[in-house]
C-alpha cells in the first residue's frame, strides 16, 4: 500500500512536470511584446514603485523570458518549488495572497453544493434503481439527462431571469448587497449567503445529473447480484435488503468517486463564479486569464493540476480502503 | 468463406417445404414463419428503436440537422443581413436661438480690420450696448477704428491711419534717456528746449537722481545703466505733440473726457482718446474708410431655399442706418423696420427676406424651414421666454410623409401637409429645441417576433431565426469535427498502445495521463484571450478552437480503445490473425478496430453533446467564435445584460432550449446505442 502510494506520487510529480511544461510553452508564446506592454502598464499605474525598465527587467528575469522556453521553464519551476510564485499582474499582490483571499469563497460554494448534490442525487438514484422501468425511473433518468445537458450559462441566465429580474429576490450578480458595510457581522454573513443562493442552485443543478446516473447504474448492478437474490430468498425484509445489503455495496464506487472529487472543491467554479461575479478563485483566474496575468495563471493551473492528480490518487486509495477485495500493486 | 446469410437459406428451405407440403394449414413449432433470425446490425437497430428516449433523441437530432443545414436554403434571410425599418420617432426637428454673437461681413471695396480688433469686436459691441454709446474708438497696431452703431444690432466699423495729437491729464510720460557720455538726450519722445542744460545742472547737485523744474513742468530723473539717466516728465493739463489746436477742440476734448467717451468729433475730424492711467492720449483719425459691418441679424428668406449674396446682405445692413430704399446687385430694394426684424422688399414691392435676430434652423443646421413655420416657432419661443415656461408646443402643418419617410407629393408636384405637434423646450444654454414625430429609417433592433421575423431581430438588426439556423450549423459542425479529430487521434494512439504494449504502451499512457490532467477549459479561455489579443479572423479562430478541443480530448478515447484492445488481443480470432500472418496494420485496423466500433460510436455520440456545450460556453464568454459569425453561444451572449435579458427573452430562451435539446438528444441517442449494442450491460 505504502509502496503503491509512493509510486503513484512519483508518477504524479512527473505528470505534473510535463503538464506545467505544456502550459508554460503556451504562456511563453503569448503575443510578442506582451511583457513590454505589461511592464509599461505596470510602471504607469498609479502608485507604481518601479520604472518601466525596472519592471521589464524584473518581469523578464522573474519568468526567465530571456532564457528560452526550456531555460525559462526551469527558472519558473525553481521559483515555484521554493514557494516563490511572484506577484499577480492583475491583482498587484503576491499570487499566494490573492489565492488566500479567494479560495475560501470557492470552497464554501463548492462544499455546500457538494452536500446538496449528495443529499439530492443519491436518494433519487437509489429510488430510480429500485423501481426500474417505473415512471419514477424514467422521470429521474430524464431529469438527470437534462441536468447534464444544460449549459451552465443557460441555467444561470434562466435563474437570473426568474429570480432577479422577474421576482426580484436576489441581486443579479456580485456577493455583497449595497448596504453591506452598514450590517452587523451576522448580517454580513447572511448577506453573502443570500448572494450565494443562485450560484449554489446553478452548481447543484449542473452536477446533480452525473451523480444520479452513477448511483442508479451501480445500485442496479448490485441489485442484480447473487447475494441480493439470496437475501431476498431467505426472507430478509425488503427495506433491510436495500439499506444493508444493497446500499453498502453501492457505497464502494460512490465513496471512491466522491472521494476523488473532494480536492476539486478547492478548484473553484470557473464559469459559475464568473457569471455571478463571486470573488472566488474561479472568477479571479478567469479575470487573470482574459488579461494574461501569467504569474497567477501559472499558479492556478498548477494548483488545479495538482488537485486533479490528488483526486485520482485519493479515489484509487479509497477504492482499496473500502473494498477489501481490491489489492493495490 | 463467402458470406452466409441465414435468412436467405431459411427462405429457400421454406419455399421448398411449402412446395412439398402445400395444403397443410397447421403451424408447427419449428416452422420458418415462427423463427426469424436477424443480422447483428438489424438486431441493434431493433433494440434501438424499442427505446423511446433514444427514438425521441434521434428524431430531435434529425430535425435539428434539417433545421440547421436545410433551413437556410429555404429561409429568405442570411445570417449577416441587417434589417431596417421606417419608424415614427420623436426627433430633434429644429432649433430656435436668439443670436447673441455678432458676425462681421466685409464691405466690398472697404478697408481691412486687424485680426486682434476683429477678435474682440463682440466684446466691444457688448460694451457699447451696456454704456449706450453710439460710437467707440479702438486703436489697433497700425490703424485706428471707429465702431459706429447704425441701427439696433447693426454696427459699422471704419478704419483710418492715426497720428498723436496731444496728451491730457495728470500722470507721467517718458521723455527719453540722458547719456553722460554723449551729453545729450537719446531716444527722445519729445523735444524740449533747454532740457539738456537743466538736467546737467540737476545731476551736478545730486548724481543719484531727483527732480528739477523747467518751464513749469516737473521732470524726474533716475540713474539708469551705463552712466545714463531716465527722464520722465510729470504731465499736468494739456500738452500738444505738434502744433496747438484751438479752444473749440479743447472744449470737445474736455466734454469727451468728462463723459468717459473713447473719442469725439471736432471740425469734421474724428479724434480717439485712449486712457492711460490718469492721463489721456489723443489721436487724430484722418480719413475713416468703412471696413466691416457687424451684426447679430441673420437672413431669412420668404421663399424656402433662396440664396442671398453677401453683397445684398451687406447693402441691406448698411441701409438699416436710415431705412428706405437702397441698391444692390443692380436692383432697387426697400428696407423697413418691424419690431426686432427688418423686412426687405424688392423693386416690385413683394417681400423678399427678413433680417432677424432669431435663427430658426433644422437641427442639423440646414436652413430649409418655411418662413411661416420659422415665424410661428419664433413667436412661441418669445412667448415662452417672456412667460418663463421651459416647455411649450405649437401645431403646424408640416409636409406629410409616406411610410417610407419620403415626402408625399400631389399630382401637381406640391407637398401635402399635415398638422403636426411641435414641442419646444428650452435648454439651459438658452436655445429652444423643437421636437416632433417624423418617420425615419432606422436599423430594426430588438424587434418582437412577428410574421416577418418569426423570432424577432437582435441588437444588430439581424433576423434571430436566421442566426439560429446558421449558428446551429457552426455548433453542429464544431461538434462533428472535434469528435472526429479526437476519435481519430484516440484510435491511433490507443490502438498502438494496446496492441504493442511494453514501452510504447508505457509512453503513450503517460502521455494520456498528461493530457488527462491538462485543464481544458482554462486552456481554451487562455487561447481565446490570446486570439483576442492578436485580433484573429473569426474563421481562423474557429479552426484553431476545433483543433485545440480535438487535441485536448483524445486521451479519453485512447484509454477506451486501449482497454478494449487489451481484452480483444487475448481472444482466439486475434491469435488466428497472428497465425495466418496478417500484417500488423491490417490486424489493428481490420480486426481490432471494427470490434471496438460500438464503444467508439457511443463515446463519439456522447462526446458530441459535450463539445457543443464547451463551444457554446466559450462563445457565450466571448472567447470562441466571434461576431458577426453566429453560434448559439454568441446569440445568447448578445442579450446577456440585465435589461436585454428582461426585455428580449424571445431571443435567448429559444436558443438556450435549442442547445439543451441538441445535447440531450445526443446523450439519449448515445445511451440508446450503448444499450442496443450491449444488452447485457443494460441497467
């Protein structure tokens, strides 16, 4: 187990190395003269402490632009490994600082929608599987399919249209009301929570379908297994069959999959946060991407690549942990 | 071995059986009519059409393709066709303004006016208006000018050469510099007899400076540079520069100074008195020549569009001095005052034009309004100005317009008139703006659904239905191309990896891991932003986007293909291909790949929906396909602001539903195909 974990970790680091290299090449080939423009802009910004030439030298040195693609990559990698991610060009603060400012909003959003997703999708999936080919089953299947097929921006736009424009319950976007500063600490919390409602619904709607189908498929597989038939044959009450024999076994793939998505809660919802102007890491990175803020993008992409690899690793390890039949090698 | 069709064989046997046992009506259990063997393809098809959701999906997809690819052939509008319409709108029709600025007109054959004087003429005239003077003298650099009021709002400027006559009042005037070296006065402004001797005496007494008296005039001298002294004389009373003039002149000068005038007339000659501190300098303007006439009156002809020459205008303005007859352009004219206006009639006595301080123009500055309308608007504006109302309205017959915004003409060529309400409102700057309803030609923006435009028009005047059709083409095409690309790459890489195993497998699978880990959405956004920065053509963007999506999506297909091949490789028929020595290429692509076709088709169908979603999201964010090329995402993006979302739901709701339906249909079909290919896996 330990040996396997170590092996996987080494592999992950290797993959990460190449992933970041591909991204670095992409960044390196940003339109020519970009660093010059950026340096000029930074130098002319109000409160700029460095001159144009200083910024240019600084930027070139920081990102190893003067050393070619491969050389530059190792400069960046060396800095990154030492935890020196540089200053964000858009947010004008250290990248890690901006990360710290935003990631917790994203995590809150992701975590709550994750809870809702589990609470809604798993019971529905199990019900659908229990009553295969019934109306409930078809209904659930169709709903799941519709949820999977809806573009995020359309869900968001419909929600905005219904709840903001027509009913006027929520603000169109943003995460604070206009009287935010006058509120008490608890009032502020409620205000932000109110602004999180629509993004939460959006995230839940678009993620619910996949989990529902996954649950249904796995539950059906378990229900068709021999030991369920045996349990029924020996007269175990149906509720006990479902809740104990079937659900516990359905749990194995579910835990594996959900465990794998846990790191993803930190990665932020790029599109949803952007559409609702939630100052989470997704929105911050979207802004950085459209304005070619290289330090922040490199950091963010490295971050989500690590999260993806971590997710895969966790899911594999969990698989072995919850299912004693599986032996990792 | 040739292909062996069981159905054919059974049919042949049936025919033979019927021939031998005709007449026997009983049906046996193993009768051919009871058993029908289907080919694998037909079995799949049969299972597929039994799935209601899959059939629904297929029907939707067929409709969608017909709509997107055949629709534009039959639909009369293009995706970039802009629609216009004629619409009655409340427009700024005209403007009524009381002129306050004076414009100068050159008198033919007259003198020129220096630019500095010309520039300050407006303030000079306003000064005259407030002091009530009839004439005013202005000294320029080389000429002196007399501005004379001819009539209300009309001023004539004449110019002349000048010479200094005298100075008057108490003050100081510079005499010159006395040089100790030359012992004489240099730069003398005025010759005074005995001054040199007097100053020598004074310097002997006090070398630093002081005063001395000569002929009743006090002189002050002070030490300048290089052994010289500046001499100034204290002026007191009247001092002539040249020869003295008689007492009548002095009385006139006194009178002018007492009334604080800038000049006076004496003995048929004009004198200008320029104040300098407490003293005056008096200039003689020998011969005044008329130069320019300044006025705030504008010409308004009775007949619309008549041109009035400057010559006639100037002659009329000059004639305002005494009124009555005048000649211009070889014709006789008559001018008469009426309220604030002057009315000019021609030789036959019919009214020709009017000089008025009120300028009534169309809003764009054209002088194309009728005289009667101008008059009515002026009167209303004056009434409003006196009553202090900021808004008001009059009704006047304006030329009638047809639905296409042209003027309606009778058979005899005259215009039709129609009573129109003209609304006047005063701006803070004083002028009155006239608004009225006119039919004008505008881009048909955000037109609600109608018979002409079934889904209305969007913010650029494009037909929404046409945009949706062409947008569907792009979206579906992107889906196909991307899925084809990723399947193509995936099959080759996965096939190589699965078939060869070993280090090839190792290498390709690590590559797959890397591409699996690449965050595709951020990379697409970065690519979009990059292409924005390079201002790429929208068609090239489309190609690059498709290529990027394909390259980023092949890893999943490769994994699937490899997995399938690993299991298939161990089966007997693969061993047989090896034993019969079939080439590797044929083994992979003729024997392995056809066996993984079902999974590939399912994967591709499902992938199509995903690609359409990604593409529309990117286009919605403005980072994919760009205006004016339509895709479903860009159409929604164009109405995503809060107000557009509220008012133009007829644009974005159909498009959003189309995206949903298409993606759902692809997913249903994919699901149905999977179940049909592999009924054992059906859950």
